[in-house]
C-alpha cells in the first residue's frame, strides 16, 4: 500500500516504460511517481534541481546531526525517510510537526527510545536550512503537481 516504507514517502519500484512520458525516458532521470492503493501509477513527473538540493540538505542533517542509531551507520541509512521530511518542509510544516515526525520515525519505524527535545532541535535545523534554500531564490521544492486531485 502506498506510504509504506520511505517514512510515508512511498516505496521504490520498477516503472513500466509505457507509464513514463517519452520526454522523461532518459537514463538516470530523477522522477517522482504517484501511485494509488492498487500500486497503479497515477502520475509521473521529473524532479527539478531545487528538489534534489533539498533532499541533499535533509540527507546531510539526518546523517550528521540527527543520527539516532549512531555507531557509524552507512551513509544511506536514513535515506528512506527523506521523501516524507521533504514533503513536510515543502508544505511549510513547523518545527513541532517535523519534530513529531522524527519522533515517530525513531520510535515506531526504528523501535528506538525517542528524544523529543533532540528531535525538536533537529526539526529547527531542518526548517532553518529550508529557509536558507528558499531565501536565495530557490523554489520550495520540485515542480510537483497539485496533490489535491490525486488518487492516493
């Protein structure tokens, strides 16, 4: 079901070529894909550079600042949580909401003891980094279509 894995950001899967618009059929193209509950592709669109920059910022904060597991985890250990956090940031979520999301990841997804104060601090860092990205004229994320009409 959509939202399982990737911290409610969806799950990776192979995409049938006929579902990908011809102008996006290039090797290593970064795509967003929206699927319904039956895993049918509803929409495919290309992510822009600002979205990739945001993902890189979130990755760096998660691995270098948050790192609830510690003990030298692989560099991609928290990558599955990036899409959900980016969505919150693009939607303008505040530190409380992002901190609660991090707490949920830490306690529910990872089964670790939570640390609300630390998660709130990390949320503050994420919100500040998002502000830095948008204050230099960067758009608030990828060119994602309006999700109000999506079947999810």
